[in-house]
């Protein structure tokens, strides 16, 4: 599928092709989790796609990641 500027909006959307590496390639190379990958995805595209909305999504995922790690560090009440 291509838009009027002749970009492939399915395989090479312009908001993911602003640098030398696509976010998905970086995420995969770092073996990131779904949550970590979404943080990267939304922070790298916010200037080119949804602005503040994408930053808020990245913040939501970051808060989930922090919560996940805090829960792992919390001592168990069951020994």
C-alpha cells in the first residue's frame, strides 16, 4: 500500500525511516521485550506521527516497565 507521496506505508512508513536504523531493527538486535520495544517505538516516532499522544503512550509503557521491575525487587511475604 502506498500513499500519495509514493511511500510504502505498510513496510517502510516514513515515520520510522528518519534515521539510519529502523526502530524494529534496533529493538530486535537488543532482544527487547514487548514493553521495552513500545517505549522505543513511541519515542522515536512522536515527532513524525502523533506528537504528544505518542509520548504519553511511551510514558504509559515506561510506567508499566518500572512497576514490573519494582514488583520483582519487592521482598516476598511468603518464605
